[in-house]
């Protein structure tokens, strides 16, 4: 993002941005990104203007876990633990 922030999630829609004062200008668009992790961000979705996005990447080790509370979890597994014992990572 132009402001330095980064988001991981799934694209959940695209729409044109209403611009009533600029009827003859080029249309601008925004995407609805399902970011999940409601326990961290406090929301499931974030609208982002396309012109604010610098790059889009698809990390091969990224994952999504469907949870029963707090929305999907998007992230990376760095370790698997059982209590204090590290099983992997």
C-alpha cells in the first residue's frame, strides 16, 4: 500500500467509486478485501482503492484457517506447539 501498510486476505468484490463531481473523468475502482482476523483488526472486510495498491503477491506458504469465532485467520505457520513443547518449526 502507498501508506506502507500490508494486508493478507481474499478479494471479495470490486466496485467503481462514485464520483458525481467528475462525470467525464476516468472511473476509479476499489476492492473489498476479506482480511478476517477480527480479533486483531476488529473487522472482517476492508475496502481499498485500487490506486493505493503498489503490489499484489501470492506467497506460497500463506494460509487461511476457517474458525468458528473471530472470522477466518490469514497468516503463516511459524511453529506448531503442544503447550511449551515445539512439535515443528
